[in-house]
C-alpha cells in the first residue's frame, strides 16, 4: 500500500536566523519574533538584543528566499558613538 506523498516546503527556521545574528553581530539575542513581510516571498525577523548599546531597538533580519537561509541579511547597522572620540585628547 502506497502512502500519500507529503509535500514538504523549505522554510527558514529560527535557529538559522539566530546563528546568523550570533556570528555576525554582538546582539546577544534575548527574543526572536517573525514579522509579517510586505512581500509574500520574503521572511522578516526582529531580535531583541541584550547589547542595547549597539542595538537599542533590536535588529531586523530579512530573508529574500524562504527556502534558503543564505539569503538572509541583517538590515540594522550597529549604533556608533562618534562624538565620544571628540572627548579624547589629540595625540
């Protein structure tokens, strides 16, 4: 007896996005949430970070191909405080 074929669709899992964030940022993810994307074929994620100095509002990750985690990119650049360099004495 032949069982019904199960059609599997590839999906980007949370651990794939967490790995990208861990390897590419100093975020220190506390919470990861999926976000409804503007385009149906995109997947978006929002991560709340422990490092609120570099990412005070968390960071966003967008994946253009829902079947391939290599298409995921971090959209949020880390915050820098260039004005702090002005406080250091000139050499």
